[in-house]
C-alpha cells in the first residue's frame, strides 16, 4: 500500500526536474524507492514480531490449560481418597465382626452402616481442554513441541483408563447391592442388611475400599509426576500451573436467582379448556347415548 501511495503522489505531483543539476530527478526517484523499501521491511518485520508474540501467548495458554487439566484430575483423585476414608473405617469394622454379633444390632442401624460403607461416588473430569488440544490441528502446529504433545497424550490416555477402572469397580458393587434389594429371596440372611453383609460379593467390595483408597492417592501422585515432566519440557513452573488451576477453580459469585422448577409449573388444565379435546368429548358423549339407547331397547 505504501508503494502505491508513493507512486500515486509521484504521478499527481511529479518532482521538479533540476536541469541544471546533474541526475537530480533520478536521485529523487532513488530516494523514494529506498524509503519505500525501508518502510516495507519495517512493516513486515513488525508484523512478524507481533504474530510471533501472539503465537507464543497462544502456545503458553494452550499448554497451561492442558497442564491445569491434569492437575485438576489429580486433585479429584485426592478428594475421592478423602471421601472414602471414613467408608474404609466403617467397612473394616463391619468385616471384623461375626454374623452373630451383627445380628444383635437393630436392623435400621446396621442398614445405615452398610449404606455409609458402600462407595457410590463416580469419577469424572472436565474434558473440554483435552478435546480442544487433541482435536485442533492448529494447536498442535503452534505448540511445535513433539515431546510435549506425546507426553500429554499419554497422560490423557491414562486419565481415561483410571476413570474407566474406578467407575467399573463402583458400578459392580452397587449392582450387587441393587440385586439384593430387588431379589432378597435369592440371598441368605434374616433381614435385608444381613443378606448384604453375608454376600461374598458385597464383602469383597467392602474389602476393596482400603485398596482403592491407597490406589487413588498413588495414582494422583503418579499423574503429578508425569505432569512435572510435561512442565519441564515446555519451561513452565509447577507454581504457575498451581496458581492457574486455583484461579480456574474459583467460584464466581452469581447474584442472579437460581431457577426453581416451581416457578415454571402451572395449575392442571381444565378439561373444558382443551379445545383439542372437544371432538373426542363429543364422540364419547355420542357413544354414551348410543349405549344408553341400546340398553333401554333391551329392557
């Protein structure tokens, strides 16, 4: 654009030709060309610098989102380990008692202990950052770090396996408890709680809580170990990731009212107001009259 602008000015207002000075016209032309060339070089250089700076910012943000995603997953595992800690204690106590001793407990108390001991919390995590990173080829190109991409891909794969393994274990024990509730006659025991505590599958599930508790903590530590390698490969510190994750997990106060379903429910409709039902009502009245007429004829 600068070249065109200068050429246009040259056409509209041609330079004065100094006939007395040797080469005056061509000297001016040369200066215009040199000035235009310098302007082009500066424009291209500045554009490249700005683009490079923006790409670096995008690359850093993409990396932070991914690293924070893995850190959040590790925190979730640790939270699950804390949640099942009291369940571990209750399960251990139940398993340490004989059936005769547990029979002496009131049914509602034993039922409450068993319900508290059975883990029912499933494992899930936010996959938005993973999906953006994995499915956007431009992000891959901009990252420009094959080692980082490979390591993060392995972390995501591990997170999927961990989620699947935990949820299968929790589903399995809850399916057994549900079957006992629905088919109590298939199980041995004087009461429903005793049927559950006498079931080998339920007892196996209760025994596994202690193992799962340690497994969750170990898995969280392992994910953090791999994430530290991810950070090192892209020159991001652990504190940066922790601060970024804390910021993401902050709850933003919303002054608006939480929607309440009662605000959207109306009174039952009056049958007379249902215009679409009028034809059916008329037909039903006709059938009733015909039926009454047949009855009176038979009499």
